[in-house]
C-alpha cells in the first residue's frame, strides 16, 4: 500500500536505531523471544493499525482467523491479542512502541525528564550513554506527522475518525 511508505521508512529508521542500541549494549539487555510480560493490549495510531491489518491479511487464512478471534475476545487490560505461545504473531510488523519497549527511553514530564526501561535490563548500570536512549517525544512527534499525512490520504472503513485504535480494533479492520 503506497500510503504506508512513510511509515515503513520510519520503521526502518527505528529498527536501525534500536539494533544499534541492542548491539552496543547487548550485555545489559535481557529481552528475548518468549519474554512477553510487557506485551499488553496497547493503542496505536491509525497508520500503525492499518499496517497491522495489512500484515494480518497476508497470513494464511487459518492463522488470520485465529488472531481475529483473539482480537474479538481481547480486553483492554489483557495481554496483546497478537501473542501466540509467548511470541508475537506479527513480530516483523510490530508497532513502534513494541520495537522500542524495554530499551531506555527519555520521557518528558512536566518541567523535567526521566529515563525509563525494563527493570530486567541495564541492571547495576549507574549511567547510560546518550546513544543508548530513545528520545520518546521526538519519535512520537515524527510518528504523529507520518500519521497525519497518512490520514489525509487514507480513510479506513470502521475507524469513524478515531485518533487511536486498540491492537484488537486494528486486527479487525478490513483493508
């Protein structure tokens, strides 16, 4: 889908950044396949939701039906409906929040900033170098701009002008 081009370019940049952090700081990152306690039912921008729906439609029909059924049964406070035996069924197509989760992120709060990351990562590390930190506000600003441009080009049936979609809602979109 042509209108997802900007989003896919952003994903490539995010993957480059997160791979650099993961490689440079591998000794301090414990995230691995099957480590899924942070995989919750989150909300996404429309561009991310449509990208997930498109990825779901490329799966074999039985797998897609299974995930749609999980999406229909999902609860807002439950695990991500894409979790299947501790793994993301659409890992290659996961949203940006999932790509950066667990890594150190710089969060703007009021007049200050703080760094947050998975408590299993960076244990016994007193300081973090700047190249290990994702500037969340900057990344969210870029994603918002990509989403705004996407929304001007594309309107998904069933979104009713929503700013954000749950992962379950995204999986039930018809693309």
